[in-house]
C-alpha cells in the first residue's frame, strides 16, 4: 500500500477524468490520498471530493501565493472547518518568495494563523516553502517555543539546512516526483541524511510528474515512481519503503484511517 500525501484532485486537470484517476491510483496500490486546499473558496469542492471517495481525505488552508487579500484569514475560520472526519490537515500554507504573488508580510501573517489552527486542533500543518528557507525556519522555531504543533515540509526541494531545522522540530519531510529528476542529486543527497521514520511520499498532482512521465499531467498513481527512487536512495526495497512511508503518514495524519 502507498499513500499520496499531497495532491490536488479538484484542479481542472482532473475534471473529466476523476473516476479514472482514482481507479488508476488504486490499481497502482495508492489506496489513500490527501487532496489539498489552497484557498477557502475551493474548500467545499475539495471536501466534496473527499466525501465522495473512500480513502480520500483533505486539508483546509490558504496557499501563500493566495494569501494576498486585504484581510488575512483568521485561525478560527480554519478551525471551524476541521470537525469533519475527512479533514485531516491544515494548509497548505507557508512562504513563497519565488513568484512574489503575495506580499511577504501577508504571507507571514497567514502562516502564523495556520500554525495557531494547527496547534489548537492538533492537526498537522502542511508547509510550502520556496526561496524562503531562513524565514520559514525562524517562524517554525519561534512558534514551536510558544506551544507544540506537528507538521510536514511538503514537496521538499530545500537544503540540508532546512531539513535539519525541520527535523529538530519534529517535522516530517515529504518527497515528490522531483527526486526522480536527473537534476535533483542535491535533494537525493540530503534525503540520505533524513531518518526513514520522518519521510512521506506525494505527487503534488497535477504538477511535477516523475520520470518516466515527466512533462505530462501527474496523478496519484505515479506515487509509485517516487517510492522506487526513494527506496534506492535509502538502500531498501520498494516494498519496505512503501510500508514505512505509509506508516509515517498515518502516524502524522492520525485522523485518517487506512482504506480496506
């Protein structure tokens, strides 16, 4: 069994093929998926997909590139959406300085509200960070000192520095199809130093399709390719890697249940 810990099943890329996407995932052994919310306007749609399919869960949150509104979403609005049994995570949130689509201060304020929601609900926070390592590490460290919360750095493409800071705080690290790219040797080198019990796998579908599907639409079934490369990096079998990353997912996202 495999878990795709981070995908976007509500995106238009899957509109006419969602049944097929879920079916192919199950055929590939991906029996559990978490479809991620990136803005509150889409939450009902995201939750609706989770309700529709066994083994599909969802999060609630605002992506940093979508946090540039005039008013930052308050933690209580996030918390109000978490009572549903299918809502298992907070985010994705964090900092993205690459595209500069949202004011950096607004991103930080939004990030802090998500951390508050994570702390109060005990649901893991799903962190997106791009070109913002130092600020991400500092915010997580400062907020952890105010009260414990759990989380994961999703689609990890960062440095050894951020990996170590995240691990020190008890965070998990999730790997996408990027680790299958020839150009990703530095990421694979960093992952060699990360304990197996802190690793998850994901697709971030419909983006970042792994080799041999690079450049095409990604989908949860392709989690298996990331798992194979992760297993090679860690020197274990693909079966063992799938077992460990699946156990890790359910340890972190402990509101979710394995799918029969």
